């Protein structure tokens, strides 16, 4: 299964991928803290969750550490809307106490399709073309890693090609 970029603008990316799992399984994979660290950290990184309670209006914070350099970056934001098992909307905040109105927004929509689930990810309000390119590459890797975190017993049979 491949990641397909549907749209890239100067401030937004949209990626789509299908997974051999029911929407509720994929939804829980996206929000389960142990699995989040498995798919969120890119190759060569480790992940640690500082705050994670998936409820609307609740903040989250994840620390990602580059193994070779030791550099640490923070991924933080708020859960804006959670509609199990179909939709997740979150914001990503800078590491300052200020809340900026144009904070990047992530929207994940899950749609059942025969014996799989279609995931559509939109990352909007990015700072410009360079950030769009970086985000697209990172999300393609993360979307591939998500499938690895779905337990084999919870996967649906793959549709014949």
C-alpha cells in the first residue's frame, strides 16, 4: 500500500493511504500512547510522551530525540475534535505559552472501504513551501509506520490486486 499525495500547496499537504484494518482499530492505533511513539518517531529517533489524554480541548506534548545528535524537539498541541472512529482534529503549538491563531492544524479522516480503511490526512497552515516539503516527507514515513503498529490479529485480509 502506498501513500499518495493528493494536494500540496504553499501551506498545506493532503495524503491518503489505505490500511488493512477496520476504522475503530486504526483510530485507536492513532491515539494509543504506546503506538503513537512507535509511529511518530522517524527512523533514528526515539519518542517520549509527556502529556497525552485524547479528549477534546486537552493539550498533548511529545518529545522526540534524535539518536545520533541528541537533539530534542517538542511536538505539542491540542485535541480540537475527536469523533470516534472517523475523525481527529488537532493543532500544533509552538514551544511558547502564546497561542497563535494560525497554528498548524492536522485533520485525519477515516473511511471504511470494503475490507480496508482509507485514511486522509490534511496538515494545513504550514509556514511555507520548505515546511510543506518537510512535513510531506515526514508524514509519508509516519503513515507507512502506522501499519507496522497495527497488531496482526486486528488486521483485515488484504484485498486481491
